[in-house]
């Protein structure tokens, strides 16, 4: 069959990863325990980010702060598909990924406070969350800068024959960077165990995709490197998890990278300094109707998976965890200035 | 009396290849990746033959994607490997500057000490081969500006043979700058030559009247100048920096304290340069030891020209070093 690359990408765009010819039923409801888990994780991120905005206004958090509100389904769904020894490379909008990966809210909050109890000892801040224990390789604040790192982590795994995958999150803005194209090419060329999770929230800071790309079909771009690529509704946590699981399955099979485009929307400003002149309030409100948390709530209520009491309990648990996180950050200490130059280089044993 | 060590006649290029070969043999985590390192044998033939010996897994040809393969080296280093990344020439490394400056140099610090990056990046630098303004610059001084990375410049056969292993054992990123004009340099090297330190500057010639402070491709020129000066009754000491970051300030200051005069020879441009940094440190730490202002012989501030006579004029030459010293000594009074 003489299918063009565009046609193949379009076929994939219907939601069928390679090798799957039958359409899958849309968002089957998960079981109760799993539904509770997904809801809890999304709520943890939502409430955490809301608290961050509040603490930013109170000048407890400084620097740039990029909130993940509206995009929670992606990190929660995608990271469900990862094994504990898989690696993550994320962006500067990575609180959600860090929380979903299991880095404690307390150590993240302490990091945002700049305290030495923070996961990066207060050296990184909001944009540079790192955690060796969960193989979380940052928080990278250079758009596209994390992709080559993810390729390298995957290369190490392949060369040492470890059955691990590296998940690389980035926004659609990164697609305009040379590093995106170089990295996808290298990953596909060497059939590396890396999965590219593109969070397409339609705006690279204030520049709409259609104002920055001659070809706005991101899957087509990935397909041009012979990488299986397909889009998924990034506001549907079940769909996100499902897409990620399929991608991970293919990558673990040793066939090289996959690319998943999560179509989403950021409800808040790009950062705390953004008056949002580039999009209309109506557009934002329209997307908010597809809020991943309320959408999921509707789904699980429709399936009678849990009730008001369950939701109330989840909110209470999430609230208590967050209160403890803030308390921990408040009680945290400042790294002594004498340690300013520590970790510029490793402490060498010679 | 010690028996003289057995030596072998070898070029700088072959010494570098031996270093890579030994590293590949000693540590299964080591691999070489870069443009044309495999089938082509390396742009400057440094890795010639290694593909046959170690196979394409460990001698990896990459696409022309400096940012991706340097970044992949960083990622692989974090993932437990010990990559040697080769960039054809320093000018091309600018395409990977994001990865080197924003990731390699920062991640240990930004992560609060959690992720170190045991990566070695090798690249060719310098003029002398009529390759004009996009293949001949000496930008190692730029890199020496950046905290978080270590910069070394082997100028001798011993260092070409010995610096790589030490660099690979370093827990942090090390950039090795190989001056392209040195690859054909030939001499005797001990058959048992091995790892050398990458912390200290070395005094390549002892002297009492002036310190010629240099590194890399200019070392030979400084030694030639010192020989000529010796005939004129001036005893020049030649200090080879070897490591450009962190600078071995103690050795520099000790030398200047002995000779009371310093000439810095650097193929890099003068403005905002490594030579300016060294001069400033001498001023800060040995001002009262000086019998004359510090002098510098640097590359002319032009994009490197192609024509041979212009290229020669743009780079530091022994005659200019001799002239700088003579001018300094004339003020002796």
C-alpha cells in the first residue's frame, strides 16, 4: 500500500498506535481503587499548584513559577505507566510530574521555598526539581534542552542492556528547537528506549502553535523520523494512561522510541508575570469546561465508582499532606552561605 | 643510577589514540562517539582502526547533531557510562554550547549534588592548518570561564597519552582541547607512559629572568623562544598551564616570584581572555614581585584568515615572544 507519511500519521491520529487496527473503546472506566488513585494524584497536583500561587503572592516563593493546572491528567496518566526504575526528564513546568512520580510534596515545597531540605537543596527552585531516588533528572528550563539528555539516558540503558525506559516530557514549543529534531532522529536511528511525551498546550509562552510552525501536525513531524506517533486527549486521564501504556509497551519491546502528543491546555498564565494578552478569556473558559478533574469526576460518578464521601475524604487527605508540606517548608533552614560553592564540582577523593 | 626508561617513537595523534584504546580496554563503560569517529577513522585520524577493534557499539558514528550527541553524552554519563564525546573542532562545539553550559556545567549544582556527570569531551582547537575562520579559533579560554567543567590542554606527548584516563576518572565533565597543529608532533615516549595528573601546571624549562606562561599549541613556540633568548643571555622559564580550569595559580605565582617578569602566550584573542585572567591574578597576588608590567602575546583580534602569511601573522610566533621579552628586559635599566 502506498500510504504517504501524512496519511500514516493521520491514521495514527485516530488514536491507533502502530499494530492496532481495531479502534479501542473510549475511556473504559478503571476499577475503584485505580480510579481513587488517579483522582488523588490529580487533586494533589491541583491543590499543590493552587497553594503555590497563593504562596507566590505572599512572597514565600520567588523566581519564575509555572503552574500545571489544567494539564494534570498527563503527568498522572503517563507516569502510571512507568516502572520504578524508569527515568524521567521533565521541563520547567514539572511540579506535577515530580508529585506524580512520588517525590514528596514536602521536599518539593521546601525546594520552592529555597530551603536546604528541598529536593535540590534550594539550589534549583521551581524549574529544577531533581531526585536521584526516583530517577527524576530535572526540571530543565531550556526549552528542548532535556531531549538530548533523555536520549543519552536511554543510550546508557541500551548499552548496558537494562530493561529500563526514559520518559521525556516537553511542550509543543520544543518542537521548534533544533534539539527536538536532532534528538528524535538519534533516538530512532539507534532504536533507543525513550518515550517522547509532548504536552501540547497550544501556546509556547504567548506564541500560538499556528503562529510558530509551518506544519502544526506534531505527530507528522515525529513520524518523519520513523517514530510511531499519535495524539491523545490530554484532558482525559484514562486516555492518557492508556496511551502511555501502549507507548511503553512498544518501547520496552525494543523497537525504539514512541511519540505521544497529549492535547491539553494550561488554565493559568504561563508564569506569574503573564497578563495573557495572547488568548481570549472565552477560549480559556471553553477549555475549562474540559477540566481533567471534573471530567474524570463525572466519569467515575457515572460508573458509581465512588461518592461524595470518597471525594471529601480525598480532599481532606490531600489538604492534610499539603498543610504538612507547607509546614515542612516553613520550618526548613537556609543552607549556610559557606556552602555556596559546594557541588560546583564533586568532592573528589584523590 | 636508574636505567633509562624504554621509549618508543610516537606522534601526538597516536599517543591520543593509545589513550583512547587503553580506556576502552580498561573500562567497559567507556565508549567513543562523534562525527566520523568510526568508519572514517576520525576527522584527524585519531580514532583510526578503533572501529575494527571495538565495534560500532563502542565506536559510535553520530549524525551531524552536536547538540544531541553532546547532550546524549551527558545523559549517558548520568546513566552510568563513561562517554568520550569527540567534537571535530572547537567552532562546531558552539552548536552544543547549550548542552555544555546549561546542562553539563550546572546539573551537579542545580540538583544539590545528586547527579554528577563523568563525561569527557575532546575537540580540536587552534590555527596553523590554513582552515580559515570557522575551523581555527582558540575558544578554550571561553570554556575556562565556566564553573562546573574542567578544561585541559595537552601540549606534550606525555599529556596526550596520559590526560584522558585521568579525565575519565574525574566525576565531573572534562573538556580536552587538542591543538590541531600538534597531531603530527613526533617524539619519544616511555613505553610505560600512563595516566598523568590534570591538576597542576608544569615547568617545561627552568629559568631565572622571565616566566613564559602558556599552554597547548603555543608551548613549542614558547620553548623555541626560550632557546633563542638563552643564546642572548636571557634565562626564560616556561610554564605549561596544562589545566585551564581550575588554573594552577600557585605554580604561576611561584614562577613569577622567582623570575619577577611574566609574558603570557595565548593563541586566543586578547580581549576578555584567559591571558587577561592570568595577568589579573599575577597583579592581585604578586604585584610587588614584578620588575616589569606583565606582557601578553596573543592571537590577533581577527577572524582567522586563510592565506598562510596572514594566518602566521595572526597567531603568536616565537619572534613575537622574543621581542616581548627583549622589550621587557630593556627596561631593566
